[in-house]
């Protein structure tokens, strides 16, 4: 089991990190975002010296944490789409590879891609803006794993839809995350949304992550009720999405779709 998972990780690592353009695409966007929002925050601070909150820390923390979710989802989905584009799915599934082994390898390579992509951005933020992401302490690790888990949930759903229903669903790999962005309260509190949007947002784990982040940075307090909501919602969404992905694999096998993937 572990040998097959490790072999897939090596394959995905070679695909992702063996090509300079692919490697560049992994870490350039987080770094650009950090620089853009950092300089913009500095401008706001310089032109509003009476600012009560640490604008820079709040904005840059939100940028980095949102990118954890985005990179987690994109890393998983793109690794799976590489198999479709190279028409390698049939080769994979005629081996003794189990569905859960594929799931495990996609999760691990997604986490690796996310860490590689965000590391330069965090160093740039520290160098240019004296921004210390780790001031959130242990809760940073908690937020990281829960946000990347949300990304995995989205990634498995998108991958399952592409596998079962074809290339028309590939656009969701890039679009769905931006559909969720206004509801996720990344840069503003939940109560700033209209009531109908608040109802939708309350079903999304990222809302409670970013609400908790702002409470730590602004008020230095922890809302354990929010943390429990994050865990419960993530457990439900991640387990449901993995089950959905496995069902789509079985359905594709049953209907003979795997052999036509990539055409």
C-alpha cells in the first residue's frame, strides 16, 4: 500500500517540480499577492495614522491563509487533471492501485505544493513588511490544516465531476474558489454581509477560520465555539467529498469512461 502511494507521490512531484514553468506557477502568485497587498496596506497606514488595528497584519494574514485554501484545492485538482490530460488514468487503474491510495497521494502532493508555494511569500512578507505570520502561534497550524482540508474537499468534488462528466467541468478548477470568495469573509466580518448571504456563509468553514483569525489579531481572544464549528464542518465536507470522488471513479469504471479520458 505505502509503496504505491509513495510511487504516485514521486510521479506527481516529478511532474510539478521537474519543470521550471510549472514550479514558477506554484510560487509566483502567492509572492505577487503578498507584495501587492503589503504595499497597499502600507499606503493605507501612512495615510491614516489614527488607524486602530494593525491593518498590515490582518490583510497579509488573510492573504496567506486564503492562499492555503486556494493552493490546496488547485494543487489537488491539477495533479489529478495531469493524469487525465496525459491519458494515464487507464494505466493507473489497471494496476493494483486502490482508490484510497490515489486519494492519499493527491492529498500529500497538494500539501507539498502548498508549502512550496507559500514559503517564498512568507519570507518576502517578513523581509519587506516585518510581518510575522507565526504570531498566531498554535492556531496558525490549526488554521492551515483546516483551510487546506477545505481546499481538498473542493478539489475532490471538482475532480470527481471532471472524471465522470468530462472536460466541461474543468473550468470549475479555477472558477469555484472565486465563487466562494465573497461568502468566505476573508477581508471583512460576517455581519457586514446581507442577511441572505450570511445564511450561506454560515455553512462554510472558511468563515469561522477568518473570523477567528481577526479575533486573535485584534482582540487577542479565542472563540472555541468557532473552532468546533470549523472541525465539524470540515469533517463532514471532507469525508463526503472523498466518498463522492470514489463513487465517481467506480461509476466511470462501470460506464467505461476511463479509457476515453483525455480525448
